[in-house]
C-alpha cells in the first residue's frame, strides 16, 4: 500500500532546515540579536535618565555649606568640575566646555523682628550662574531644571503658600556662539567617512583580488606599495571631495563656525586625511580575511556601529557613566570628533590637538601592522 505523502512532515522538515541555516548564518545572528542588545545596552547606560549632563564650575565666593548647594550638586545631571586656576576656568567657559560658573550666596530676611531673622525664618538664597553665549543652548535647558529643583526644596522646607526663598539669576556675556551645527557637522563628517570609506575600500580590494587583478598587478614591475596606494588614494580622494562639500555647505549655508577661516578649513581637511588613511587600513584587513563578499558588511557594522553610538557623533559622550566614557575614549572616531570640534569652534591648531592626533596615529600603526600580516594578493 502506497503511503500518502505528508505535507505536514514536509513543512516541518523545510522549517527545521531553514531554521538551522539561519542559526548557522552569522549575519542573521548578529543583526537580529547582537546589535539590538548593543543598542539596548548603550541607550540604557544614559546616566540618571537624562540625555544631557551640565558641567558647572564653582565661583570662589560660592557657599558650599548650605542645603541648596548640597541639593544642586547631588543632582544626576549636574557635574561640578573643580578648577585651581580662575583664568583656566574662564577659558573653558568661553570655549563652551562649561555650562556656567555657579555661585550661591546665603542671605537672611531683614524684617526687623525682635526675635531675630536667623531664629525663626529660613534663609534666602541667591543662585547665580555666570555663562556665555557659547553655552546658551545648555543654559536654556538647565535653568528650568534648577527652578523645578528649588521649588521642590522650598515646598519641602516651608510649605506651599510661603514666599519663595531662592532667586535664580543669569549673568551672560557674549563670546562666539556655539550652535547646534557646530556639534553636529564634525560628527556627520566622521560618520560619513567611517562607513563610506570602509565599504568602498573593502569591496574594491576584495573584487580586485577575486578577479585576479591584484595578482596581475603583482606580476608587473610596479612596486607593490604603489599598487595599494594608487587604488587606495583614488578612494580617499573621492571621500575628501565629500569632506570639502560638507564643510563648505555647512559654513556658507548653515553658518558652521570656522574659527580661523581658511586656516581652520585646511586643518580640518588634513585631519580627515589622517583618519582616511587609518580607515583604508581597516578596509584592507576586512577585504583580506573574508571568504566571500557577504561577510564584508557584517565586519564593517561590527567595527562601525559601536563607534557611531559611543564616539560623540550624535550626542556628547558625557551622557554615559565614567567607566563607559573611558571606553569611548579608546575609539578612533572619538578622537577624530573631538579634534575636529576643537579645531573648528575653539580655534585650536592641529598641533594643540596632539593627544587626539597621537591616538589616531597609534591606531594607524596598529592597523597597518595587521595589514602587513594578513593582506593577500590572491
């Protein structure tokens, strides 16, 4: 007797085989599980439930012994940065690295009662924040938060119907205005260079190797280094055009700050060239170690996506806890973003960014050492 063909068993077999194939495919595993976990972890690490931390310095005359200061300094979105030198503090303020300088003065009501004001009446506080136009965006966000905190503290101490006992004042003077585009544009340049260069270099060299073009080049009298540089420089030159367009459009159309004009422009382009050379090495590594071109996007995303989120591309790394900020400062894109912002807005020369340049240089040496070990001509 002929057994009837079981469609349900066939369906089960196909489903099982397809499921096992998905488990064996590293791309589906990484994109469906690993990356969502990374995103959840990173966004879950935002400190205190706030996307912004406000860095304040203390005025030499600030009273730090009172309840208002203790309340403000304990807020999760407030960072009190100590300074031994007031000149350095002012310099940081004018660069927009500080939201403001905090001063709290404790005063007593003068009401002429015989029992004395200190005995029966709570003190009055003047809270003053000295800031500049470079920090105007952060200050506009911080003041309502401080007002809310002072109101809650007041209700707790005095009751709902009593007169306010905290006066919040702003003392702002004009310097170079720090606009949103001054933060966004350098990050977008780094983001663009990171992904487009890696995809361009990795796929170009992989295809040239698979088509035996590199092997034929290798058999010619042309120096091997010149072969790599010639192909790589063509991709780098293309990416530099994108950098030139982004900076030019940003400056003339969206008022992006170039602190020293054309000199700043040249220094930003020079820094981009160093970053592109480093990324070229990463692309060469990926093109050499993969067995097929479907693995290239996976490696690029593993290398790039954490940097996109942790390198200050879209938001400052100060939103993260201290230990994660330390990890962020290891990444090459972090140093590129920091140096680009220092050069463009603060007017720092490329030599004053020696720490960031040095970190990129160390990454470049390390990466090309790996290239020397793993690069294949066929």
